[in-house]
C-alpha cells in the first residue's frame, strides 16, 4: 500500500539542502527513463547502466525500443523495456507498477520523453497544443505522480531528473507549445525540490535544460497523432549547428548532477547569459531577449 509522509512524520535529516550525493553508490540501484529508445534517453540508460544500475526504458516506438533493449543488454546492462505513451496517465502508472515488480525499488526517474511541433502561437491548432503539452508536460507530471509516492514509501533516497530545454528558461519563436510545456517542466522541477526538502523526504530533483543536441526530436511527427496537422519541426540546426553536442555528453552531465545533488543541468552556458538578460528586463520592463530560432 502506498503511503505519504505527513509533515509531522517528515525526516529532518534531509532539511537544509544537505543532500549532495544522497544516492551514494549507484551499483544495484534502478533507473527508469522515458523516451529511452534513442537520443538523450538512450544515452542516459547507457551511462547509468555503465555504473552498474538496473535500467527500465520506456518509449512509444516499438521497433526502436526493441533495438535499444538489445543494445543495452549486449553491454551486460540489466535492462527491461516497456512501451509507454507518457501522455496517458494509465500507461505511466502501469510503467511504475512494472518497474517496481521487476526491480523492487526505483532510485532515479528520468522524465525525458519529448516532442516538438512548429507553430506560431495564433496559428497552432488545439490538437497540436494537446499533443505537445500531453507528452512534454503531462508526461513529467504523471511520472512524478506515479513514481514519487512509491519512492518515498520505499524509505530509500531518490532522484528525479526532468528533461526541459533551454526553451524552459527562454521563449523561442515558432514553437509556442514546446516553450509553454518546457517552462512548466522547470516549474514542476523547482516545486518538487522545495516540497521534498520542506517535507524532509530524501528525494532530489534536477531539471535538464539542453541546448542543441543531435537527436531525433526534430522529426517528432513520426509519432504524432493523425489529427495534428501542419509542418513538422524538421532537423534544421539540430545536427549541423556548431554548438550541437552528442547525447552522450548530456548523459555525462546528468550523471554528474545526480552524484553532486545539483538542480540545474545547463549543457550550453551561453543560454544562462540570456536568462540573466531576461531577469534584468524584469527590472526595467523591457521586452525579454529573443533567442535565435532553432
């Protein structure tokens, strides 16, 4: 039976933010990763697996999921795979049940699945909004709702990594639904961190805000519902940009953040400068800086 820690029951050992390295040795612990069949998700699975962790990967693409499972197993990683549409609450709950049945406890949850659609804000269809927000924002919300109570009930430390984007701290033109969803993911991650600290439970939160990474998110339309019309995002700038990095580099930074108990994971430091400019605009009332379109 799932239990929730009341305020009166909180464990004060974890108050005050002194939780760096709370997971300790990762070997034998379990990581669950959505969007785990390719890109950043698969790279995180490989990196956590290399640390001796058990890994559960979830994805909406069956063929890619099967190939990723076989690739990870070939590296002697104890891996399970499950098809999961993270925009479906019941599917995420089933993923949590499956993960706990297979490995007992989950110690790292990576809400990583994501899609993007190119739309001007006044032209975006409701169906496009529902698809992108369903995957990119409701997916992490469902992940937190399904996994975190179980993580708390286990009595063991845990860490949640939510994949946002530089669009989580800056609004990029032409991808309105993605911007809105990813800024929501940043807020979700911040509130999770504060609520867990205030309740005295050993759950850390990190938010991953990558810049340009060589992944397949630019062709998200391969998985979009039939009622979402319009041009796909495309791969422009995602693989050839001079600042583009490989998913493995992102995964290494995620591992470092988990080890150090670090909240922000910023893969491209120049966006931190733009965010600082945005904060200054709040003082003056000036329009925020507009990052270059992707």
